C-alpha cells in the first residue's frame, strides 16, 4: 500500500521492468531508479528521481506490475542518492550526460 503522502511513479520502461523481474523477490535494483538532478542547499537537499522532485526522508511507492515497492529517500549526497527499502540500502548514482 502506498503511503498517503508518498509519490506513485507508475510504470517503468521495458528494460528497467525486466531488471526488476530478474531481481530476487523483494529486492529492487538501482537500475529501477534514474537520478537526473541533485541540489545540495545546506539543511535541505533535493533530487529528481524518476522525474519527481524528492527530499530526504520522503517515502514513495514504485509499482512494477501488481507489486508496489515502498522506498524511502535516506540521504542525498553529491553525485548520488541513497534509498532505503526495508533494511536494504540502494545507492543510485547521478546520471551525467
């Protein structure tokens, strides 16, 4: 179930969906997320993750088929975002052109 204040990302492109299907049950690979922007502003850090503006501590649901993965933005750092699902950390690098 998606938290009331969470963000629902919807469907993934085919290649990312396939990566998720190949992952072990319950695991979400870093390839399921795309970080395109990071803003570090003292006490408040923001990142664009899968096209949505997110801040540290924010929770969201990533839907793949009928499965919804609950994820929390744990930390936003220079060049990467650290997400958390259950007790697992998912490190997602900033995608640079």
